[in-house]
């Protein structure tokens, strides 16, 4: 377990250093990527909300009233 934790911490550290190197070398590319990611995640969130509302609405309509 300690080896796994060490590998996880090492991977996070290496990833963070890699992102900083890329950010300094290509700052515009990461800005574009973050904008796209925000746009996609907000679209996914809206779709989830609509699907959840539709599912709960149809569940309430299917429930027999007592």
C-alpha cells in the first residue's frame, strides 16, 4: 500500500511539473483547452439536469396516488 501511495504522489508531482512546462512553453494551448473543457462540462451538466428532471417527472406521473 505504501508503494501504491508513493507511486500516486510521484505521478501527481510529475504531472504537475509537466503541466507547468507545457504552460510556460504553450500558454495559449492550455487556455484553449480549459475553455473547451468548461464548455463541454457545462453542456454535460445541463444534459444531466434535463435528463434527471425528465426521469423524476415520469416517475412521479407513474406513481399511483393513494
